[in-house]
C-alpha cells in the first residue's frame, strides 16, 4: 500500500466523501467568460431585484399527436449539449460577475398527467405561473426550465421558462426549431441533422467586450448624444396609482390585435412614404403616447436583434439591443409628417445600432432613478411569430398565449405577424395601471391606426381616440343633473319669501345682537329705494366698502333689490388696489360706513354712509321694490387676481348664483333652526353663499366680527356659543382649526364645506376623526358662481387623492385636451365649465373674456359657452374628478412632470410634519429645483426628511431644500400666500457643495473604500458615488466590499438611495444598526434589513429545495 493509499485510508467517512466530491468537481471542465454588455444590465437588475419576473421568458406550445417523451428528452439533452448558454451559470469572481460554461448541467423535464380533468385556461395559467415563479439560482443553474402536461392520450402542453440572461425572443424560436428537427430525426432513428455551432455565446461576449475596448465609437456616441440631447427623462403617462419609489417589475397583459386588411393598408401607407410597416406601427404607437401623456417629445425603446453576424444567428443567448427612437410631435403634425420623422429616427438607429444601450446610458449619465428605466419607459416589439404552427414526426405544434407576470417597462407592446394580421399584447406595470386603463389604450391604438389609414393627412391631435359611445359617455359624465325650481325667484326674492313666511324668525346675529327677518327686509327695502333714487337699476354697479356687520348684510340685499350688482371693496386692501377697483368698476354709487370712509381713495361716485342715513331711510318705503330683473342681469362683480398684476372683475349673473344656491339647498338642506357662520371676506365668492343661503331658507346668518376669520380660537368659541350648524373653511384654515384642543366640542356642526384649495385626504380624515359633521369638498372658480362640483368625504382606506366630485345641477364640467376634445378616463386635461353657473365675462376686458370663455362645441344648437379654467384634472372611472393643480403651477424638472401635491402628501405622512407646500424654485438659468415649506412640531432635519421621502418617492421628486416655518403665510381669504414665502437659503447640505472631510470613523472607512474602488485621491462626505464615476458594476463591488471588509450588509437599492458618504453613514448608523465606528472595532450586530434579507435568502433556498424535491418525485413517478 502506497503512502497515498495510507493517507486515504486514514480519512474519516466525512473527509473521504468531501475528497471524492472535490475530485469529481476537479474533473469537470468549465470555461469562464465576461458578461456581454446587455447581460451586465440584467445581472445588475437581478442584484437589485432578485428573482425578477420581468427577466423570465415564458413560452407554451400545444403538442397534438403521438408523443414519445423519451425521444423528447433526448432531443432536449442534445440541445443543452449544443448550446453552451444552457449550461451557463453566473457568479462573482474578484468582485466581477462572470459567466461559467459547465461541461455538463443536467436539465430536467418534469411531467404531469392531468388525467380526466383535462386542462382548462385557469389551470394552464396556474401551471405556467408556477413554472416561471420558481426562483432561478444563477450560480447553480440551469437557467432553462421545462414542464410537460399530459392532457390526453395524444395531447400535451409543453411549458418553457428561460432566464433572460441566457436567452431572448429569437432564442425561443431557435429552441423550438431545433427541438422539432431533433425530435423528428431521433424518432426515425437518425442522428442529429444539425451542424455543430461555430462559436458559443461566451465567445461572443468576450469578443464584444474586446471590440468595445478597441473600437472607435466617437461617431456613434456623437449621434446618440445629439439624438437624445434635451430629451425628457421620462414619459409622463398618467397612472392609476402613484409611482413607487422603487420599480417593482410586477406585470400583467392585455391582448391586442389588428386584422389583416387594416395591416395591409398600414403597410401600403408606409411603403408610399419610404417606410416599413414596423415604422408606421411605431409612429401610431407614439401618437397614442403623445395623446395620453400630452407630451410632444416622445422616446420609445426599439429592440434590434443584435445578430448582425451570421455565426451568432443559430445561437441561444441574449443578443437583443433595445435602443431609443425619439420623435417630435409638436405643432400638431399630420400622420405623414410623424411617419417621416419616425422613419428618419429609425434609420439613424439602424446606422448606429452596434452601440449597446448600456454604453449609451453610461455616456449620457442620466439622473439615477430606481422608480423607472432610464431614457425610455415604453417599448414596441413587432416580429414574426417565434412559435408558428409546425409539424414534426406526426406531432403538431402550435403556440399558446401566455399571460405576462413581469414588466420591464411602464408599457410595452409586443406583437407578431399573424398571417398578415397582427396579434400580441400590451404588457404593463400593474403597480401603475389597472387592466381597464390599458385595455382602453389598446382600443385607442386600434382607433388611431384606423384613422391614419383612412386619412393620413389628419393632424394627430384631431385623430379620435374615443368612439361615439365613449365620447357620449365622457360628455354625459361631465353633465350635472337637470333641475328646475318652479316658483323660486332670484336670491333676493327667495329671501323676501322667507321673510313673509317667518317674519319673526331670527335672520342675522352679530356680537350678541340680532335682526329678525321682517326687520332685515324692511331695512334692506328702504336702502334699496334710496339706491333707486340714485339711479341704481339693472346692471348698474354699486361699490360696497364696509366691514363685516349687519349693515353689510342690509347693503348687499338692498343692491340686489334695487336691480343693481354689488362690487365688494375690502377696506383692508391697500389704497392703490382700492383706487384701481373703483376706477375699473366706475360705480356711480358707493356704500360705506363712517369709520371706513376715511380709508377710501378719492372717487367720483356718490358716497352713502349707511350708518349715517337713518333719517333719510326712515322716509323711504319699507315695501319690496319689486324691480324686474332678468337672469342674465348682473348680481355681483368680484375681482380676482390677474396674471398681469391687474385684478379682473368677474361679472356674475342672477341665474348663475340662483342655480348654485338652490342646488346647495337640495344637496345640504337647512332651514329654521340652522345657523350658518359668515366669516369669509366678502371680496371672495364663498361669502356669497354664506350670506344668502341661510337667508333664502329661513335659517340664521351669524356674522363673525371683523378679522375674526383669522382667529381659530375665536372661531371655535363662536361655533360653540352660537350653535353653528354650517361653516366653510379653506383647507389651510381647517388645518389651523384642528390645532385647537376642543374641536370635538363643536357638536352643533352638521355641514363643513371646504373649497379654494386642494383638500388633502389626510386632513379630511383628521377632521372626520374629531367631528361628527359631514365634510364636503367643493370646487369652482369665481367665473362659475362659486362651485360647480361637490364630493362628500368618507372615512375609508382609499389611497387616491380626494376627488373634487361630480358636476352640480345644470352645469357641465368637461376634461378636454388642447384641441377641445374629451380625454379618456384617467387622462389629465384642462377643466372646461359650462351650463347655468357661468359668469357673463370680465368687466371691461372683452379680449380676455373672448380668450377664456369659448364656444361650447358640444352644445346642441350652438350659442353656449365653456370657461377654460386653467386647472388640470382627470376623471376617474366612477365619474368623480381629481384636481391635479393649476396648469401655471405645474412643475417640470428635467422633462419630468411633477405634481407638487404628491410630494406634499408624502411629506405630511410624516408624523411630525403638519403642513407642506412644495414649489419649483429657479436657482439660475436651466436650474429649477424643488423646495419644500413645512410646519409642525419638532420637524426632522433636512437629511432625515429626504431619507423619509426616498423610501416613498423617486429621487427626482425629493426637494433640494426644506424650510420650516412657524405657520404658512395666508392671504386675506385664508389661502396659502405663495408670494409671501421666504426664498430658500443657500446653506443646503443636500446640494452639491465644496469638499467636506469625513467626520467620524465610519465616514472615513466608507470614503477610503470609495477611493480604492473609484480610483480617486479623496472623497468628501457630500460627494455622490455616481458623480465620481461609479456605475452599476462598481456598485456591486461596493456592496461586496462593505460586507467583507466592514461587515455591513446593504442592498443594491439602499446603495442607490444613499449615494453620498454622509447619507450612507447615516443610514448605517440609524437606530437598530451598529454604533458609529463598529466596523473598525469589531463585527456589528446585523441590521433589521440585513436579517430580513438573510431570511429572504433562506426562504428562497427552501423554495428551490422544495422545487427540486417535486421534480425528483415527478421523475420517480413516471
């Protein structure tokens, strides 16, 4: 016995088993190769999102005829032998990912006999989901999985799942073609008819990496830089839910098809203009995106096969290179123009398609954003069917459609030529979209294709998206219910009726004093007769400059009774503004009070101090003047802020305000016993219903003291003392009110109305938690008699923004695109208002009136008008409207449309943030940044807030600066005064700044690690890993180094979210992780996140083991 034999004999059984295992492994030849550039991108995504369903390629085929499973297995073994990629695994070596081609890697074909139950659609999709849902082990392989379902004696279904790292759509066709060829040969007892492959995928990957190092790509990269210069970072498709901070890749699909005659016509159209059918389909797809996103600059991903060399055509592997095609749709071009632009962009792509997309991204260095793919978020694939119906050795094969479960993009159209027709599906991110939304988009694309084929010279903005039924439905959804109130007069006449009905009832209360209906009517009548003697009549304007008081109520009623229209002049306004309003109104009469008169500028109007007219008025008649008034006569003129700095007077008519108030009484009935608090300054239109709604219905009007509307303590006390049942609050003021400790004691409240600003859902829930009153969210501009939509808030878990509701009676509220066409549900558009509530227009501003009040294209008979609000909104599936903000407040950052309200909602979700306002601030030319203004108790520092937001929002939506204020400044009517907000300071730690030294041991350790990885001499605590040259592969090395040298386990997502030394150190030092310096002193306790990831890995391993056991059991059972 030799010395070797002696040493072997001395081994324990465990040592002997280990020796034999190592000996067997050493005899297995393997080759390692670098990853191709496209593989690097997917490998990195796998590190970010392990077991990503978007990178599993599923396929299914029905097999009819006599099937020999032994022959099928032999054919599969031969395919695995032929294709190195199917024997490839992936691992890290020296911090770099490599692919390892193994000499052997057994491939399993599990079988299941479905027996008499057969295979219905639900079971088919469940089995397919199970197959691709099993995690692929990239390090162990195999990355191809198959399952055979026996449905009957001569009927089976083959399910296939391949990882994208080793395959693409072309590869599916190669796999099936070779499988049928080999099956036919082996079934006949013949050897393989397939020639040996000249090269393997690993050879291609190595060649590509060498080519990229050696090739001169200057011209190609210059093309891509020019093609994408100034392109939007994202396509702003409207989504059904807010975009998650980190893309989830959760997919679903909706079928899509175009018939052969339509595709034939589309192809002929393309040919006439020197384009291909694909280019025409791509142009139509871009029109769809343009119309839904209301975006003129559209970038779509276009896959290229990446198999320009003959020797790679028969390979199974990942070759596809998806590149961006950018098309300009500005100026409302016709489809031929769009097709020409798309054709030229495609030709440019084909001329420069050798540059991998990942290299383009590296060159462009777009802002890092984990919430969406870079450069483009939509894609269009159109190819021949990789699984056409075929026959082999008596076995007939045909493809079965498979549902998507992963989504690489927000939206992807994958389609195939189907005997001249088109068949495929829309794959979509179900974190963003509902199925019905995407189904509707599919219908719209079909309609666009039909439209361009019928008339290719139609401007794309005029192509109908909606069919006649959908268009009628959209218009019907925007139309409020019809209502008539026979026998009810104008608002002052309704008051007169109430005074006749209940003369002794309390009409007005003020500071403990009161007037009954009879006395209020007599005083108003006497003043009305006096106004008549001063020439007041129909359409005559009367200025009213008075403090809040019973005299003010008397004066407003008197003006209406005299047939005139009142013009409110708030005594608190600056003299210059009052002077402008007086000049603009040219009112012949001005009603005021003695204490206010001294504050007024000089005027030619006859000035009547109501509190000094007692003797004169005593001589006037106390009877109702009964002046004939038409519905189109003016009732009041309220001035609103103008974009030019000149206030514009809105001329509201009797019919409009009558409609608004009679609807309100139907919706929220009040009467004797109810009390309405009048607190809104009368220069704002909410005051109109506060004054007249209670007086029309026999209720009591409680007038707040002057300036009382600003004092939340006074308001709480007044509501309690006066037993107020209905009150209005601007949301900003409601927020202030809820700071009071005794809101719950306002038990008399029945109706609380909010309008004037967006009502945050959290604020509504906070109110409902503390009050038993009903909370109503109303919307409307001054140009449409106060409000045109209404919504009653409910306690629920709905995560969507609170809607502004549905149209009120006799109004029309349409969401239209820039060409005055109804938009589909869910798609933003400008609110256009019509119907009975509309104002006459703007005082002395005919040009502005013509610009904002346009002809209603939907009204039968013509002559009706629509008011363009400048407000952005969208209609939900249930018909309710969501307010999205002002078009002129809309923020765009680097081409991304940002809704500040979404950021504000995320900020106020923090328990220590009470209010939030987010604005875009221009720091310099082409440098617009988001800034946030906050209130709250002990608001966290900026860094903590930014970290809080990064867990909820994409990086681009995290403000650059946070300013904490004692309170948000408010305008006189309680809205946030944006002009009064302080400018953001310059000392912002979250912005790029001068070099700052690491401050503690942990920061020094991280900085040193970055220096080594990035090859730089020094790293400051505010320097970004990516700004210093970091990229996805280096990020993977950083993660490994943190785990190995600092014993800190951090996910790839977290490294993206904390890209500076300071933010990463703060994250590692957060509560529940190691103390500062622990990495240097010894092994820290693992963080909660690390423990969760370890548990996730254990669960994944258990899942793989269970799957392996099932496969073993299946093999034994056959």
